[in-house]
């Protein structure tokens, strides 16, 4: 899957996350997330192949954080945080999460539900 994706060099080199189209019938991103998530694609291999492609293009590509390389960096950063921060998947007890005093006024919730 990675090799097939990297064949479209211009798409890879010009990748910019804010400019992708989530409503596209064809994947507008890499569609490699499940392979990274479940370990059938190594993020190190992905990084290595991206770096080779960028160097072969004289270093000309979109830049982090919007670039594909930047997106891989962000993914790995948050992945590592999920292991090192206790309660990362929750607000309460998560030391890096801003604690927001959410209200529980059901009248306001009902108004929100009704638009």
C-alpha cells in the first residue's frame, strides 16, 4: 500500500492536510492510517521512504506541520503521549488536559438539542 501511494510523487510531495477533501469518493489522504494503527506498516519505514522521496526531489515539498512528514510527526507525538500521560484518554485526571467546568443544566442541553 505504501509503495503504491508513493508512486504519485506530486501528490505526496505537495500533500497539505488542511487542503484534503474528506468528502472525496477516492481517498484524498494516504488511507494508510489503519496499517500504521495495527502495525502492518512501520512509521519508521514510512518516514524513511518519505525522506528518500523528498531528497530525490531536491528537498522541495510541502512543509511540516501540513506536509505528510509533518502529519507523521504529529501522529507519533500523540501516540507516544497516549502511553506516557496517565489518563490521556480522559479529561479528569489528565494532567495535560485543560480542565473545563462543564455544566449539567438539562434545560440548556434540551435547547441545544432543539437547535
